[in-house]
C-alpha cells in the first residue's frame, strides 16, 4: 500500500490528480498537508491572530478536498502545519511514514526563482522519501487534462 502525500494548494491538487491517475488510485492512502509560513512583515498584525485565521481557512479547505477524495473511495487524512514549507513537507513525510511525496512545481526561473525560491527543489535535495515532481498546469491545460480524464473515465 502506498501512503501518498500531497499539499493543499491548487497547484498541488493538480499534482495529486495526476499522481492518482498514474497509480489508478488503488491501495493509496492520501495525506494532505497545508503549511502556513510566517508573513514577511506583520504590519501591526499579531502573529498568533494571523496563524489562527490562516489555519481556520486551511482546515476548511483541506476538509473539503478530503471529503471529495473520500467520495472516490480513498483513505484521506489532512493536517495544517506552521513553518517553512520545504522543511515541513519533509517533517510531515517522516512523521506519517509516507512512501511517496507528490509536489507541483511552479516552473519559476531566473530572478523569480532567486527571489521566491523553490520548495520543490528544497524537498528534492533534503527528503529521504521518494519524490514525484509534477509541473503545474496553466488554467487551459488543467481544463483540457480534466476533460481528458473525464473522457478516459467514460471509456473504461
């Protein structure tokens, strides 16, 4: 059985859909994670208030995603963590003994990559768990992929 690990962002959900299609969903437990990073500037906001508000939103979002995946017959758990995304992905993978981490890449290059960094790259270089890196799809590509999956489902 594969314990599959995905993040709870829109890009990561694309990766999750692609990965589940690759493995046909059979025998997979899904562990969803959303990491809340501390804001770079507080601008008068109390940090605990920020984390409370962000955690509330993330919990509601992950619960909706988990319910949808459960309706497809998958075993799903989720959690929200605080910290640096790359490190928390690695920590959660170890804590939950996952056998595969699936991460979407934003495809940043040049100055944007230098400024914003790459969580996928951090995980790639520091995780002991196998990593499935999937490119995030542009909106049109995501819709086309969804239509392709829907037509593939009807032909089974």
